[in-house]
C-alpha cells in the first residue's frame, strides 16, 4: 500500500470526519509519529476555523465542522480567537499609523527650523532617559535575583541545579530548575486545613514545567515513620487525583518532609488538598492549596 | 467536567515512575516525552470530536501505566498509546447520552450567540494588546497575511511570500507559529481579566510563581 499523502485536502477531510475508517487509521498512525504532519494539521485546522468564521464552508462542511469542533472547549477558544482576529484585521489598521504620521509631519512643517532642532533634542533626551531607567531597573533586578541565597530544598532531587525562593506563608514555591529546559517545579506546602476557602494559597505552574514536586512539610507534626500521600480535588472527600505508596519522611535543614511528585498536566486550575495518612489510614495532616491557570 | 468519565483506577507515583522509565531512561527527557505524548493524545481526541480531550488523554495514559505496572512489555509506546486511545474513544462514544446532548446543544448554535459576542469583544481587546507586544515586522506579517477578502487573500499571500523570499508553505508555517503564540497570549490575557473580575487585582510575589492573594 502506498503511504498516504498528507496534503491540505486530506487533512481537511480528516478534521471534518470525512475520511474512511482505514484512511483515518492510517492518517492517525502518521500523526502520532510524524511531527511535520502535526504542523500541517494545526495549520489546516486554523484555515478551517477561518473558513467557518468567514462563512466559507458548504452546508455539509459546516454541519460536520460544528459536530467535530464545537464540543471541545479549546477549539471553541480557537474559534473565538479567529473571530477576534477577523474583526481586528478587517479594520483599516494599515491606514491608522499612516494617517497619524501624516498629521505629525504636517505639524512639524509648520514649526520653525530652530524649534524643530530643539524638539528633536528633547525627543532624544527623553529617549535616552527612558533607556537609562530601563537598563538601570534591569541591572538592579539581576542583582536582586543573584543575591537570593540558595537553599537545598530537595536533597533527593536528580536535578542538582535548584534555585530556591522563600516566601511566607504556605504554600511556598520552593524551586524551579534554573536551566531553561528543566521541567520540574517544586513547592513547599506547610500543613494546615484551618484556613477558610478564601485564604487558600494559589500555586501558579510556570510554563514549560512538566513535573510538579510538592514537599509536604512535617514540621510541627508528631514523629511519623511510614506515611502515604494523596492529592484530592477540593476536599479530603474529593476525587483522588494522585497518590503515593508508603513513603518515609526525609529530613532537611527545614525539618522533616515527604515528597509528592506528579505530572503537571494532572493539575487543572482549582482547589486541592494533599493528605498525609498514617499506616492506620488516619489523616495526619492536610495541606490546602489552589492551582491557577498557567 | 461533571459529565466526564468515572475513573476506576488513578495514576499513582509508582506507576508514573514506571511509565516515565518506559518513555526514557533519563528522567528529565522522560518528563518531556510524557507531556509530548499527552499533547498528541489530546489532539487525537480533539480531532475525533470528543468533548473532554484532556481527560481522555489522561485516561489513556493511566491505562498504559496500569498495563506497565501489570508487567506488560511495551516496545513502541507511541503506537501502543494510539491503540489504547482508539479503545478509549470508542468507549467515550458509547457513553452517548451526555455526549450527544452536548453535541446537539452545540449543533443548534450556528453562528455566535450574544455571550459569544461579548467573549469575542474581550478577545479583541486582548488581541490588540498581544499584537502590540509583537515585534513590528511580525505584527505586520500577521496583519498582511490575514487581511483582505477571500479572493484577494490568496493572491495577497502569494505576493507576501515572494516579497519575504519564502515559499507559500514556509510562510504558512511561520504565520501559524505567530498565531499560536497570539492564541496563547490572548488566552492568558482573558484569564487575567477574568481573575481580576472575580478576585480583584492579583499581586504576584517575587518571581511571579505564586500569588498569595487568592
């Protein structure tokens, strides 16, 4: 059998659910291994959305489009974006700056030459001043970042390059690898479920992070040997998101803690509680926090 | 996600670790491959027209992890995951009641509703801000690429490609990357606006990783 050609028309038929089953299976085999074909799908998907927004689909295509695209929230967002883009680009964007420039030029021609020179000098001075302020701020920001004292928060971490940021109160964002390609972010959670829901602390997952490591601090708790950690939605009775087997507390200069590590994609925005359970399955500590959109 | 599937088994740390080891021996790289695979699966379920592609992707990964824990030897995790994903999508379509209701609901709404129009207006405001943040040449490229009527658009894009010394295909991909960045930027902008409406203005702490005002 000849390999399927992934041209725009085939991709379009795939996205509209028009391929025969065997064609679709073959197409998906390609899709899962071939990055280029994924780009083609992404591009054709946008073209199709634009056609929908501009009412350039046939009746059948439109019906298929709505059946295939509208159920997914992320695709609905793309449609909203396409409508916004269509409205924005249909305006006379190119003419606006031209018009403004023309008015400005006309104004300048009415000004006497010495005044023009003075005006140019003022503009230059303002520009230099702004540049100086920006550079100065950037410099002090760099100084500030490098002066933050590092702290070894995750002794078992396979990524040795860990920068630590301390803040009160819990949950404290502990670390993110300094390496741009690194993909683990750590957060220190202090026990406490007494907070009202309004006071629950928010965790924002930085872009590009694939793994989240929660350090559940055991400070202030009675000595615990073997524990299990669970992550649940909303409350201790909420749906289970992630769990560990039996784990032993570790110790650091900040006191004992256990680690709960999970794929970041499992944390959608919302409220969570991490539970620490003893061998008798009793809850020993609760750590409440919320996750904000990335 | 109220009408989502009910999970019989949830990923745990041990199973997650084992799945990562199948993806790559090096932890960092395995983490990235996990996210890549998840992204491909989300797209798969999206292209099949399901309502909750992310949830189905996680269900697929859970099942793969469970198989690995049970001792199944997986040679090619990508193809294996496709097989599992096909089963998951079949099951999803069998849970028709809710899904069909959702689809029919959306099928009725042809064209934007009043709520959509409000959302589009908000998105427009965000899009302008996002466009302003682009370097001028990229901003002009996006505007030039998407401007014009349908007939004029095709010829306009051809001449734009010629002017930039690109093939039409390369231009299309370049604009796609810019558009994806803009989509992401608009999404974030809308989220921030939504948060400031519900919570008041947010004050990110140092580093912007955490916000204690929520």
